[in-house]
């Protein structure tokens, strides 16, 4: 059985934010991948990321890749 840490992979930016006590905002990716057509999905991603960073938090997009939960 895999450890939880093996199944959850955070980007260096999210990891650094968590270690320093900065706010991290989880952002779900299915609305981008399945809900909005291009190029609207890419613009929404940029707008959401910018809005989170402008308020001093680290955006943390969440998705599944290779059986691991990716956050970053």
C-alpha cells in the first residue's frame, strides 16, 4: 500500500507556501478541461491564477496524473 505522501504531489511553489504559512487556494481543473471551450478555458485559468496571487495566496490547481493527486 502506498503512503499518502506517495499519492499526493505538491509543486515546489505550493510546498514553499505551505511551509511558510502563506495561504494556498485550491482550484479545481475540470471546469477548465471540460466546462469551457478554448480559448476561454486558458483565459479563465490565467484570470483565476492572477486573482489569487494578487491577494497574496498561492494558487493550487488540483488534478489527477499517473494515479497521484497533483497540486500546483
